[in-house]
C-alpha cells in the first residue's frame, strides 16, 4: 500500500484541512518544519520519507478565487521525480489544458466540481488513464456532484479516490466500508482512501483490505506516523503514480 502525503493550498500557504470546512482552514503548524510555505512543507515531508507521489488540493481554484498553478508548477519543477496529483476544481476541458500546459502531469477530477461527465472524459483524452484520478467526494454521507459519476463504475478511470470530506483532519479513522464498497463495484480499480487516518493501526486496517493507496496529512505533521512506520508500509511497494510518472 502506498502512502501519499497531502498539501492543501489556500492563499499561497499550506493549511490544515479539517472536515471539509474550508472557510475555517488555518495555516498548518507542522512538527516537521516551521512555517507554511509550500516548498518548505514538501521538503520536510520528503525528508521524513522519500514519497514518490503527493496530492495537492488547490482550494482557491476549487472555490473559483484564483489558483496556485505557478506554485504547483514550481514544486513539479523542483521535484520532477514526484507525481503531483492536483485537484484544482477542474470543471472544463479548458481547465485541464491550462494545468497540463503549466507543466502538471497528473489531474484529479473532483466530483464536487462537475456538472456531468464531460470533464472526466476530456481529462482522459488529454492526459491518459494513467494520469487521471476521479475523486468521488462525499459529505455527511451524501455524494457530491453528478450521480452518474458515483453510480456508474464503467465511467471510472483505473484510479478512484474515496474522498470522505467529513473525516479529513477529524481523527475519526478512515471510511473502511466505503473504500471496500468502491473496490467491490469495479474489480481491478485502484482505490485510494482519503480522510481520517490516525496512526499505524489505521494503515494496518487499510492494507489488510487491499487498499491501493491512502492520502495522509495530519498524522504526518504531528508525527503519529514516523519514518519507521512509513518505511514498513512502503518497503517493496510500487510507488503511487510511478507508472504515470514514467509514462
């Protein structure tokens, strides 16, 4: 199972995400480094563990208040070996093209930002199946975005993110049932868990049910997951997004 660190960008800083309540996010306070500058946070995460993928949520872009394209492009340029998976509220084919033209290689299509399946189809055509992930977003048990994206597994790319927003930064544990449900609905899909990971016991539970990868933030920054624990889970595993980075 791969572990993918998360950075949430808002107003040029990395912020602490909690329960998807984005208007309440504040600059992150990390035990790994001082400050909240994106490059410093990524450098600190890579010093903890040589991750090969990083998930980036551009909250300004998701809200329609500008974006962090230049910031994320600078991260990609500094660490070209890292697969930066970016959710920037991509809602049109032109949105996808702008981010790809900026030098980003891996697109996340968030269901909450969609009105239909056209953007997902455009992203797949532009970037290819290995470089597109569909984030199936849920809040308070309710699917966000078009029902068809949630209910029709034939539409899914090979990588799907079970994004349970209520559990992000909550310390309540991952939504194991939902992750297992998505994996069962389309065998062979790579399901990434997102939200709620607290400690090594949660990683054990996710690995035991065959989760392909998990997005983690808070447990890294407060050191509940240390370098030894991370190495135990990542040793010998195919890095998340490696085949996309190589392709």
